């Protein structure tokens, strides 16, 4: 059991935990947290699978990709939070439950 | 002159131009609409130049920075990319014209107008960057660019339903793209490259690769709203302002699908895709029937159109099971043709629905009763555009269905015939229902005058959509250049 | 080696447990705080994986900016967490899809992946070698920076676009609202800010310069600067907002614009997107990093503030909210 | 020049149609000019083409659609037959429709689709291969649907739904059959010997199924029993539409398609070899009798005419299905003759409805005194339908009978005689009511200044077509008549 | 094992004690003000010991200065934050715990 494999597996577990929470939870902030944890899991797979041998130095290419990915997921988080706040201001809810009733017009 | 055209990498300019214009529109909000219009005028010209350049030059792939491919990002001007660039330029141009009328520069909603332009230009640039990308990670970044812009555009309407739809779309997209990205990560970990061409050469049929493939396909299927993962689409597409609905249905859904096409035909041919192909075909078939039935039940025009998109996406996914060795080109071209035709037709339909909403005060289908005068013309435009959705000749949809049926017959998968046919009839039924209301002989109220820009652009686009089949030869030839398929387009039964 | 493995194990178990706890906790504030802790531990994991660049970014973003975003958002959402009241009517398929996904797909996919990964671990040499070979001509001495700013600069350009786009999206959604009550500035905080701001600027500059040969770079540096800006906002600093905040807009957009201009210039001169001339590569990357840092700092801070500046439009706005919103 | 004439013929109605869509309701003059201008231009172009084809100068235009698929427009003798018929009758119907729809709402919409409909019909006539034919055939379906529901009443919408269900259902079957045939046989250019005769005998089974699918799908529009349901219900449409549907566009498109399939895709010899024609002949014969019997019991004038159409169109199919030169002549010439006669009848029925509000046969007592000219035209056409010599209908039936004998199928004679008797028994009572029964009510007197029975626009077209009914019969053997032209086709088809 | 290592270990163990005490205080003390008190005091000292331990281990004076800076910054930030929290609590009306 090499450390790289350990981290890869943990990444997948984090991804799954996040996926589960994203689907199950209603509260918008919790969904956002879940998506972030999913993302962390993916990034961990990226980096850990790029670790080769015992050199202990990760491949710079996936590192760069993960940096890009972190920024992208930060952007989504920021927009999602503002959307959630805005929605909360209009409906008083912190969930997506509103669109069923208001979908008529 | 010729040299000037060949020497410039026009397809790259097509990504830089809208992105630059988006920044400009952000910096100068009062001039945003002019910046948008000029860009929308320039991009079709660039597309023509890019096509001309591509037909004259040999190379279809360059890399950013000219670094060798495992390291650099491949940017491709192959047939698929050029065709999508061109269609996006055409549809985008017309939608931009329409948006000029839809978002008045002065008056109550001017903040929406100001933010529409930079967001839309970002989306356009993102789409273009996506179409030319030959690198799985770069595709992820471009896809997210497109998604984020779409989310903001949906939310632009400002109502709570729109915000909820936008937020749901955001979560769904995140889910989809993270699944895709996980697959990319696994592929990179195994092969140390994310270049489509290199991966296509190296990939072996291991279980790990199959898992990566499943993840990527699942993520993209979610993003392209295939049944049963379509549940987010109707709300997202109907709650947005009309030009945005047009953009989403015509272009954004296609983005994920284009990636899927590239993956399926260029990255994964070595893998065992038959079962997944059949699964996608099955889901596509259900989507056709389910989407059409739901469209038939809708009370609101925009929802009807959105569900029709769900059904049309179903057709797109028939490509995968139908693409056997001998029918590969049929299915592939059919899919590409349907994408183009649907982009034109659906954009026109959403724009008409927006205009009707604007004019009649609601997009309830029953409000169309006795539609005459200005609305009558709109209904006609709607019908013309719907021709391509039903698959009436000479629209592109007709020839796409021809190719699908041809592929289904020759590959011996006759069970897709009744699906395609009932989809056609159901589509005719839901369009006829709209027409029926519009033709209903009742006394009608007078309607306000329709702005010029909200009437003519959809008309032009719907006529293009209806007659697309007559001019499809050139686009199809273009798409075939550098296509990952090499069988004849119209296949005959083998001996 | 064994000790290291045990450390890894403890770290990963803690991470997973934290993730589970924070997602399952009934108190959303607690979840956010745990998430910040999760981010810090994750940074440790990146260090363990030999990715200090990512670790820096994770600490600055995962724990820092994202945490700030979440806390500010939580504050604005209000404490009322009445999401049990309205139950959504799910369709049958929606009802079905979640359990199927959770119950069948996740375990099976995870299992397959884990099984396969154990067979395929470290099958390829990666691109380490290639990057090292080309490092000399890349204009920088640090692998990750070379990849980010040169080899895969197109990705980075688009990523900068995403960042700007996110801000435009935020501005399109809402008007900036105050982060705090105006009469609430503590003199101690002001003192701290006076002390910290210069240090932060120096540290940001250091991290940026560091990026040329060691972990660091525009993003990490920008994140530090943005924290400084937020601190400045918290103690009541304002920027002039004449001409609809054009200067602010320029600052936000300059990173992406310069990147675009460089892309256009290289495309014009060499027919290849973002192919820097050999002699200019170093200075171009430095320029790009500088403007990117400035923009990132402004963008991140503006994202936390959340909303367009109040004078963005001519329509009348609520005076009280116009005071300290978008003047990063 | 001759390359451009074919698209020009198409565009002469397509372009005015598209422009008319965008016209506001009030611009009557511009719309009328466009309508008539397009019709006249088309007529002139068709005449020009006629002389080319008469000299055996066939023009052809190919436009690539997909790799290995082309849009083929070609003018041969058979297409000219249909083309002349549609161009000429469109011209008259346009005049009639302008008069008929005066002051009614939504005229821009109506004339727009009307022009599209004629463009599609023209395209069907000029189609040079099966793909092109299918394209225009489906286009015809969709452009007639708005015309059928034009009135916007619930009944009209219901009829429209039935119409659409039948024709589109037929359309998709035709589509599949064509794709299948294309996948078996390659390019499907119409050629006198057919294109499938040389195929591997192992494929004959598939070919038989395809033939059946083609005939069934085309039979929807040609109103073969039991696929005819839509036709009587579509009577709800305005009279010019009915006239066009029955005489020129829709039913004829179906019949024309069947002719094309038998003659130019499968080839007469090959069809006969596969024993495909006899079932068709039986179906046609059954339709002839069934349509006539149903017509007997209809009180609504237009419904009676509709069932008469069901019956009469199958004469064409019967003639074609018997596969002898004489029978073919009879069938093809009936394509023209039935069109001219039936359009006259519908014009007259429209005049009754528009001027006097008469829809039912039992309201027609003595109407001949109030509208003598219209009723004279009606009488001529009805007698022609019955087959009274020397009118047009007689010529068709004569050749059909001769053809049946020549083919060794004397039962055809019985069918013809039976149908003639039935024709007589549903038309003669109407004529009797018109002329000999005294009117039961006072008709509103003419509002026109000179006391004409109705406006010129409504009167001229039926008179011209009635005259044609006479001339096509009397002058059947002179140069330029329909019979002359059809004989030309038959000799080119079967050899001298 | 050199002397420096021994000292380092000793210092780290000491810091552990302080952290433990701080954490215990955080968990067990009755009100916010007491908890703040326990946390800031004990943790600052604990961190100081850790920093000291690392300083002994480091081999260049630059690192020593950096470590010192870090500790000072944490001290300042910790003090300010503790003050802010306490002030907010007081404004919100939290009464200090009394026996």
C-alpha cells in the first residue's frame, strides 16, 4: 500500500461523501460545502496519481491543473453563495424548494 | 489576399475576440450593446475566414505556445470544430440582434442589459474555445466558463423561480463537471497526458479506463440533460430571459454533447462501448418519447419548447448505438447535422416565444387563441422553425433523421425506427396544438407593436432552419474533413 | 517510512471524518467552521503529496477566501434555518435516482477504482521529465509556474476569464451590502490593520517573486493581498468611486485583459497562441503575474463583498447600504 | 436559361408566398398583385418549358444535399402533365380565392400558405428522383394543414387533426420506405425502366414489402379506402382549398407518386413480374365502388363531392395498375380530366355557399334560376363525371375500358359500368333539383349593380374550367390536348 | 541523538502540555470569556515553544527570523481577534459567568 494509492483512495472517498451530501442535503450552503469537498476529492486523485515512485515530488502538470481547478471551484462557490443569499432574500428559504410552487408564472 | 486568410489562425481569433469584447463590455457598460453587436457582426466573418483558411491549409491541429503535445494544449480546426464555430457564429449573431431589441438600453431593465452583454460574450468565447479544444483538461475549463456564464444569464431574469433554476443548474453542472474531471484525472494518472489524439492512440481496454470513461460520460450526460437527468433543463431554460433561453437550448446543451462526440469517437474507440452505447440509446429513446409527451402536456409555450429540447437531445444520443463500423459516418454526420439544425430551429422558437410573451403578456398557449396581426406572423415563424424539430423536409432535422434511419436499418437495429417515427409524430402533434390555438377563431384584443429587432431576427433564423437541408452539403463536407469516421455517409446494405 | 505512512493514515482518516462530520452536522455554522479546518488539513495533505504550490493555494483559498465567503454568506442568509417546512414534490424518477446513485453506483465505482488503482499504481513516469527539460526555455525556474504561465498558459488565461466572469455574475445578481455595521470599527482592529497591511503587501510580493523558482505565484500572492483588502474594508477604508467605479473595473479586469492582449500579440506575431519570444519570456511572465496578482486580489475581495458597487446604476439606492459596500 | 427555368418555376410561387406572410392584412392590392403575378409568371414559365419538353429537350438541375444525395429537378413528359395542370388550375384558383375570401380575416396567412402549397405541388411534379419527391411531398402535407384549419372553428381544428394524423402517418411510412429502398438500391433517380429491376433476386422479398409500404403511404393522400377518412372531413376548409386539395394538390400528389413509383422506380415490367399490380388494381376498384356508394347518401354537397373524389382518383390508379398502354393512357388522362371537372364542381359549390349560403343538397331546389351560369358549369362538370360523351370523363373511361380488355381483365368493365351508374345516381338527382324543382324559398337578390349572379372573380374560373371539360372531350385528339400528351408519354414509356 | 534534538523534544512536549491545557479550557470552561482566556494564553505559549523548538533545529538565521515573525504575528492577531470576539459578546449582552 503506497502513500499515493492511499491518497487516491481517500480522494475517491471524499468525492463520494461529497456526492452523497450534494444529493441528499437541502440547505444550499451545505450543498455548496458538499460540492467543495467533492472537488477536493477530485483534486486529490489528480495529485496523488501524479506521484511517482519514491521521489516524493509530484508531477508539476497535474499540480498546475489542480491550481486551475481550485480557482474554478472557488468561482462557483462565490457565485453560488451570492445566488443563495439572493434567493433567500426573495423567498426566505434556504433551500431550492421554491421553484415548484412558483413555476406556474 | 489568400495568403492573408491562410496565415491567420482565424479560429483562434474567434475565441479571443468575444472574450476581449466581454471585458470591454464590462469596462464600458454604457456602450456594452454596441460592443456586443460589433462582435456579433465580426464573428460570422471570422468563421467564414476560418473555414476558408482551413480548406486551404493542411494542418488541423496546433498547440498553444507551440509546445509538443503531451505538454502543450492542442487546439484544433477540424471539421467538427469549424462547423460548430460557424453555427454558433450564425445563431449567436441573430440572438445578439434579438437581444438588442429584448433588452432595451434605456428604461426599467437597463441593468439587465448591461450585464447581459459581458456575460453573453463570455459564454460565446467559452463555447468557441470549447469547440476548438483538443485537450481534456482544457475542455473542462472551457465547459466551466460556459456553465458559469449560463448560470448568471439564467439568474439575470431576477425572479425567485429564475434564481432557483440557476442555482439548481449550477449544482447539477458542478456535479457533472466534477465527475468528468475525476475521469480526466484517472486518465492523466495512467497515461500522463490529456491530449485527445494521444489518448486515443494509447488507450487500452482496461477496467480502470472503463471506469474513467463511465465517469466522464455520466458527467457529460448530466450536463447535456439526457433523460432521466434532464429534470433541471425545463426550469432552467424557461425561467431565463428569451435570448438566454435561445442560447441555452441552441448552444450550451451542445457543448457537453460535442465533448461526448469527441470522447466517443476519438478517445474511447478502443474501449468496449457497446453496452454503454445501448444504454445511451435506450435513454435517448425514452427521452424522445417522454420529452415529446411532456411537451404535449404543457400549458406554456416556453416549457413546451424546453421539453422539445429534451426530446431532441434524445435523438442526439441515438448516435452512439447507431455508430457501428459500417454506419459510423451516417450516425456521426446525423448527429452533427441534427445539432446544427436544432441550434437554428430551437433558437428561433425560443426567440418567437419571447416575443409572444412580450407582446401578449404571457406565454400561455391558450393566450394565443385567435392570434392574428403581429402575433399571427410570429406563429407562422414558430411553425417554420418547428419544421426542423419535427423533421420536415427540407430542414436539417429531416436529413439527420434520414441518416439515423439509414444507420438503424443497415446496422440491423430496426427497433429505433418506431422510436424515431413516433417522436416525429408526437412533435407534429405538439406543434399542431400550438397552431390550433393560434388559428382558433375568436375575437382577439389588439396587441402592442413589436419592436423591429424582436420580429425579424427570428424570422430569418427560422427560414434558415427550415431550408437548412438545402444548404447542408457544404457544412457536411466541412464536418467530414478530419472527422474520426471514414465510412460512406449514405450506407447501403453490404453484399 | 513507516512513521510517515502512519501520519498519512491519521491525516486522511481525520480528513474523511471531518468531511463526514461537517456535512452531517445539524448546525450549519459549525459545518462552515469545520470546513475551514478541513481546508487547513487538506493543505497539509498537499504538502505530504509533494505539492506545496497547491498547499499554499489551498490554505489561502480553501481555508481563507472560501471560508470568508461562506461566513459572510451565512451571516447574510440569517440564522433561520426553516428548511423543513416546505417539502419538494419529487417526481418518481428523482426519488429513485438519489438512492440508486448513492446505494449502487458510488460503492461499485469506488470499489472498481480502488481495485484497479492498486494494480496500476504509478504506471507512467508523468511529465516531470519533459517539464524539466523545457524549463530552461520557459522563462521561469519553477516547474508549476512554467506549466501555468507558459506550457498550459491557455488554461490559465481561461481560468482568469472564469474569475472575472464570476465577479461579473456576482455583480449582475446583487448590489453590494455592508460587511459590518458602520459604527462598529474597533480601534484595536484598526491598529492591527495598520501593522498587518504593510506586512501583507511585503509577503504578497515575496510569494509572487518566490513563484519564479519555488512554490508560490500570482494566485497565492493575490489571495494574501485580497485578505489585506478585506481587512482594510473592515476598518473602513474606501476607494474613490467616480465614473461608476471605472478604476475599480479596470483593476478587476486588468489581469485578464493583459493576458488576452499578450495572447493576441503572440498570435499576430508568431501564428501560435501564447508562444512567447524566447528573449521576452521571462519578462512577459513577470508582467502577467504582476497584473494577475493585482486583479486576483481585487476580484477575490470583491467576491467576498458580493455585489456591484452601489453607484453602478442611475437608479436610486438605499443610502445606508451605499456606504461601505463595493469600495474594495 | 434552361438550367434556371426549373428553380424559377418553383420560386415563382415560393417567393410571393414568403413575402405575403409578412404583409399586413390591409395591403390588399400588393397581395393580389403578388398572387396573380406569381401565377402568371409560373404559367408562362411552364409554357416555355412545355415547348422544350415537346422537343424532347429534357432539362435537369442537380443540387447536392448530402454526399451521394442530390435534389434533382427534372422536366419530363409526365412531370409536365402534372405541372401544367397545377400551374393552370392554380392560376384560376387564385382568382377564385381572391374573390371568395374578400373581407375575411387572416388573408395574408391564407395566401402565404396557399402559395407554399402550390410550390410544393410544383416541386412534386418536377421531382427527378425519389428523395426530391419525398421532400416536396412532405412539404405539401405541412403547407396544406394551415389551410385546412384556416377557419379556426373547433370543427376545422378537429378536421385538421385528422388530416395531419393521416398524412403525417403516411409521410413517415413513406420516409422509412424510401430510406430503406435507398439503402438497398442506391440512388433513386426516376428512369423509364425503373431502378430496382436489376437487383439480386434475394432482395425481391424486401422489395415487395417496400412496394407495399410505398403504395400504402402514398395511398393516404390518394385516398385509397380505408385510408380516405381524412378527405371528407377536410371539407370543412374554404372552397378554394377544397378545390385545390381535391383537384390538384393533395390527392393528385398521392396518385402521381404512385405512378412515379410504379413507372419510374420499380418499372412496369418488374412490378408486374413481382405480381404487385393486381392487388393495387383490386384496391382501386374497391375504392371506386365504395366511394360512389358512400357519395349516394351524403346530403352535404361538399361531402358528396368528396366521396366522389375518393372514387374518381382511383380511376387513375386502376389505369396505372393494369399495365397496358391503353389503360395507362386512360389513367393518366384522368389525372387531368378529373382535376378539371372536380375543380369546377367545387368552384360551383363554393359559389353557392358564398353567395346564397347553400351547403346542403336539399336546399338546392331551383337554384338554377338564381345562378344560371354557375349551375350550367356545374351541370357540365357533373355530366362529365358521369362519363357522358363527348365530355372529358368519357374519354378517360373509354380508354380505361379498352385497357382492361387489352390486359385480359374484363372485370374492369363491370367496375366501370357500375361506377358510372352510381355516378349518375348521385349526380343526376342534384341536377334535377337544380333545374326542375321549383325553389322553396326566395333567394336574396343580387347586390351587384348589373344584376350578375355573383362577382366576376367567382364566376369566371368555373366557366373556364367547364369550357375545358367540354374541349378536352371534344378536341381530345387534337394536338396539345391532354390525351395527345398522355399518348406521347405512353409511347415513350412502352415504346411505339 | 544530539543535544539539540533532546531540547527540541523537550520543548515540543512542553508545548503539547500547553495546547492540551488550552484545549481542555476551551472545552470545559463555563463561559465565553473564560474560554477565550484559556485558549489565547495557553495556545500562544504552546506555539511559542513549538517555534522555539523549530528555531533550534533550523540551520540558517533567516529561517529563525521568519519563525519569530510568524510567532509575533500570531500573537498580535490572536490578541486582536480575542478582543473582537469578547467585545462583540459584550455588546450582545453576554454576562460573564459568576459562581
